C-alpha cells in the first residue's frame, strides 16, 4: 500500500506548487534577483568598500573552457553569418575586427555607421540560437597524471564553491561582451545561480551606447569612479584585446587559451599562487624524479630486483610494463642503477643473451618529445613508429649487458587490449601512480590487459613505488592562529593538509589508502611481498623547483578547499611562504606478486590457510643482555590437558616495554602480574618476552572441551616471540571473524590505548594533547579522533580539539593520518593554546614537564609512560602548586576503580576487538621481519627508524 500512496502524494505536491506559481526554470528563463529588482543590476546605492576585493569575470571561454564546450564557436559562426548576410563581409574580415577592436560589434561601431536597431538585431541573430547544452554534460575528463589535479566537473564545482565562499569578503561581478540573456543562460547551466554576483555588466544594459570592454572607461565607468586604486580590481578574461584595454585600470589575468584555467586564475587573484610562477610539467617531473631517487625504499627495490632475476633465470627475455612512464625515470633506474643500494637490473641479469622488452605507457603527449630525447641520450636508436603513437627504440647488447627494446606508447595502458598487444610482463612498475586509480579498477585492469594471454607466465611482479598515502606536513608544523575574534582563523598545518587530502579524494578522484590496494590485490589472488616507507622530504633550497611546484599544488587545491571551509587560506599559504618549511610527504613502496588469470590455485590456498601440522622443534627469540638477542631452537613440549599448541603467523614487537627489555632499562620484577604464565617469571636476563602473538591452533590437550571446533581457528595469545607456542586454553582469545591476523596482533596495544582514553576521559569541546606518537600514542590519537573528528575542526572556527607532539616527521605524518587536528614538534607546543587534558606516552621526562606546563589550571595530566629505571626531574614550583592540576597514572593491567561498576576486562576486550576491526592498525606496520633479523629490527625501532615491526613466520 505504501508504494501506491507515494505517487499520489507526489502529484499533490506538484499540483500545489503549480497553483502557487512555483516551477523549475528552463535554461534561459532564470533571472538573477527577479523578485528583488527589475533592473539589470542590484541597487547601485549599496555602499562600496574600497578595500574589498572586486573580481570581474568574463563569461564565454572564461567561466567555461571552450575547448570542451564549443559554445563560443557557435557565437563566432553566428557573427560570421550575420556579417556575411547583412554586411557582405567575409569571415576573415569579421575576425580582423574582433582581433583589432576586442569584439566584432565594437569594430563595427568603430568603423561603420551602426545604429541602435542594427546592434540590437546583431545580438538577437547571433545569440538567440546558441545552445549551452554542452555545459550540462556530467562526464569529466579522466586524470592522467599526478599533477593534473583539476578536470571536468570537479573543477567547475570547486570554482562554484570557491566563488560562493568569497562573499562577503569580495564583490563578484560579471563583465561580458555578450548580451545579458546569454550570460544568464550560461550561469544557470553551470550551476552558478547561487553565487552572490553583485552586478552583471553587459553591452545591452545601456542600450543607447552598447559599450564593450574594448572601451573600459565607458564599460566600467561607475566602477572606476568608485575605485581610486587599481590594486583591488581584478579582471579575468580570455580576450587578449580586452585585457590590453583594461590593463591601465585594473589587474588582469588571462583565462584559458594561453593563460591559466579559471581556477588557477582565481587562485592567483586571491594570493594563493604567486602571479610570477608558471607551473611547467617537465620541470616538475625532473625535480620529482630527483627526490624519488633519494626516497625509494631500498629494501623493497632490492627485493624486486632479486625476484626478477630469479624469475628470469631460464628465460631469454624480460618483459616490463611501465604504467605511468613520465620522463622514463624507472627505465633509467632499472638500466643504470643509482649507487650501491639501488642496483641496476641490467647488471644483475645472468648474461647478455637476455633481451629486455620495456613497454612505457605515457598518455600525456606533451611528454612525447622529451621522452624521445631522453632515449637518444641513453644510447637508444629509433627503429619504428606505429600509428603515430608508438615509437620503438633499440639499444644493442654491449659486452655483458643485454639488448634493450623500448616501446614508447602514448596512450593509457588500460586501452592496450584494443591496440597493439604485448606479452605478459614479468614486472609491472608504476611510480607515483597507484593513488590515481581506484584500487579495484587498477587490479582488474592489470589482469585484463596483461595476464590473460596464455603465454605460460606463472605470475607478474607489480612494483608500485612512491605511492602517496594522503598525509602531507610542513616541518616544522605550525599550530592554529587567531588574529582577533572577528577574523577568519588560520588553520593548523595539519588541518590544512587534511583539507588537501579531502579535496584530492572527493573532488579529484585520488585514492589515498594503500590498504585498499593491498586488499584488492589479495581479492584477486595477489600477495604483498614487501612494503616500505618512501617518504619525501622536500627542502625549500636544495629542492627549490619541487618545493615551488608543491606550493603551487597547495595553492590550487588546498587553499580553495580551506576557503570553502571558512578558513583564512591566504594567511595560511603566506605563513608557509614566509617561513619556508620543508615539506614532508608520506609515501609507501609496494611489491606484489599477481597470478595471471588461470594460474591461481584454490587447493594451494586452502592448504596454506588451514594447515594444522606442526614441527617437532621451534624457534624462539631470547633476550640475553642489553641490546643483545639471539634465536634458539627448542624441542616442542608436550601438552598438558588444558593447553593448546599454536602455530604462529605474526608477532608484534611492543615498542614500549619490550624496547626497555632490549636496552636493559628496567628493574628486576615479575614480567607481568596480570598475564597468566608471566606472573611467575622474573624480568631478568636471559629471558623470553613478548605478548602480541597471533596464530592457528594445531593441537589441543585432552581436557580442552571445544577442541574439535578450535583446531584451525585463528587465535591471539599473550606469548613471547616464537614460531610455535603452548598456552592455556583460558589464556587465549579466538580472533573474531573478519579481523586480519595483521590487525589482531595489535590487540594489547589497542587495549592499552583504550585504557588511556578512559583514564583521560575528555569532554566534548575540551582541548586534548597527546605527547608521543609511537605506536601506543598513535592508537590513542586514533581512538580520540573518533570523538573529535577532523571534520568538526574544519567546519567551525572553534579550533581543533586534538593536538599531538613528537620529534620524528614520520610519526607526525602518521598522527595526521590517524586524525589529529594539529601535529607539533616540541618547540611549538607553548605557542599553541593551553589544553584541558594532556596524555604523556612518549617515555621522555621532558615531555612530561611540557605536558604539565601546557595544561591549563584545573586540567588533567595522564601519565601512560613507563620510564624504566631512569630518574625523571620535574619543576613543580609555585605555579604548579597553585594550579590545581591533576596527575594520574594509567596502567592497562586493571580496570580503574572509578569504572569497575560498569566495566570489566571482558567488556573492554569486546570494545578492543571492535576498534581493531575499524581502525585496521596493520597499516602502521613499517617493517615485516624474520626472527633471524630481530637485532636489526630492535635497533631500528630504538633509533626511531621504524614505527611498528612485526615478525613473520613460515606456514
């Protein structure tokens, strides 16, 4: 019955609307301010603020891009037809008038006796049949490169939102040589009817003169009388002649043609982009390639080379596909190498009998000639050109070096199936590429284009270096800033870059979560072999070209988004230009193996995931002295009746307590009085330690009641690092369905973070600061961010609620990724506003002092750090004595007394598992290691080179 009533109700609503005179306007029937004034303009009596920015916007080929819409071409045809039919003029003569006088009608008025009737007839015949339907198309052009941020509808929508955000700080006016009714059609079709234009200036608004912009003193007469200075007047126009006529009266910006897009021109006008900076894509790529070489993760690259060499040992050819070749940086690296830690693939291949076939895909035709020049400089010789968009170059074998054939293909690799075929590649590489395509689409495209040709290839290696993870930071990072109560606040750098990432994802279809790509590959049978950080640190002096290009991106992407969110975008970008901070960009290198269609084996997968056999011996990590560990092999013990045997998949290093054990910074005591099995062991060398282990149950004792259902289950155990462990049945937890083992090993860490948040108990509206963004600190940030989301920070001027502090750039970037509103280095903490709650989780006594000093009177400081056996000196003088601040120690082993009426361990575990499911902390793992490399892993954790390290074990 509900479905029958709905249409009747809608019909009644529509009928009522029609009776009241409401209707949806047709294109061409919309009139601005129809109910407010019958005049062409808003009332001219409105007071003018000379300090207010005035933007004068042309319409045709300015508000839209003619190359994609072909509206102005209709106008030109109409002008040529009119001049031919009524004035016996050729199209060339009509165009000459346009070039010389700024518009054809102005040229006619200047050179011929033209009366009012003829001018009215001109506008009517030229414009009455101009269609704006092309502006109503919904498709946008696809992004082809990482620097083509804006395209299609995305830019149109951003321009609209940016213009709306400028009121009431700027006066927006239309200045067009087209008649007003045409202007209104375009504005409606573009969806700009809610932009608060204060005036529409067109020739027909003064029908006795029909002035055009070729005579600015007449066209802009009242405006020029009101403005005594040109500094606040800005004209954005596509016509060189109109701009030349106006240059003595106002600032001018050319749009489209040889000028900027409308968005970039607006950003120049608003001060987001310097007027003297011109972005050059070739210069940008060269500068980027230089920083890429210093940033590539060495371990992941070396693993890729080893895998290729092993896979090619019995083949006389190696096929490589480069998905976004750019200026062929990956080709140069693979052939030439870069230092000892980025070896040449060429030199690693077994003999000169091998031929490398390199297929370089680059759809940007502007890079075609630079790429061909680079190939010639590398010693390649042109061999063939196919269909004008594929160039074949050959470099013969030289000594022990293999022959190389390069196919430079000027199209998107996803179109390859419809064009020249290529063999299944042994290696697919895409540098700075994977974040530009939907992960599922990328994976499917690889399988569709490259892996289903039936040529016997067992698997493809997919190497995706410099994959952007969505986090950018200035070093050092600046806090929020408010000049006075009526001014727009200046965002923190963290908040501004959250806007930047939001714009890239929502407006420009970037994909900034590499875990989605890892999942997509796994869904299609792929395996992640290795990943590693490849962060950029862009110095403003050593990397000046790239620094300026990045500032251009921030000005054209982040600043418009900040303006739309009512932040002071210009003050933010100006602050960065003045201080010239380094730019930190969080990237990751990913290496996968992906089986071709038909190569994936169900039986093998089942065997690897359901194996229940176990070895009679196992390996275990032992701490034997400060900064000294070893791996010992032991005989597997038998099971007591209530015990289970677990075959380990992963174990996680605790970056707090366990590092203290590694360095020897501890007092002798029980390992953990609240974990069964550790309460009777002493914290003294030699010892086994660790409490974050996940594996599969392979055997149960005779008294385990659920043994049949338990065998094969994924379980968590508070157990030391070992390839096999024995635990009491009631001391393990079955990992809930749907939680990955890589996430499950973080269970104690997330529980600890949850306990800290419970002890801190921040209220809505309070300012919270977290000192230390190691693993526990990041998880505290992630949980707090669920109560203080970044969107609330962006959408209001109340400033952020969540601030984090650390000394390491990688940790600050991870903190921003986990949801912090501002991330600061210690020296900037006291420049921020004071905080209601501080959480100290750094393990550094100086951070505890800073936490006390930065907390407002009556606030709370929660101490989550264990300082080991180190003495901590604090200044607790008269100011502290009078402050009524509260210091609270937080420890996860027990439920706090104030919560025991409503919480117990079981409930906290349930919440912890759900947080693991939602937070997916495995994305924080920066290194996966074997037990044999444990010493190196602990050293890198101790020195801050890694964030989270997990040990992997054989199936």
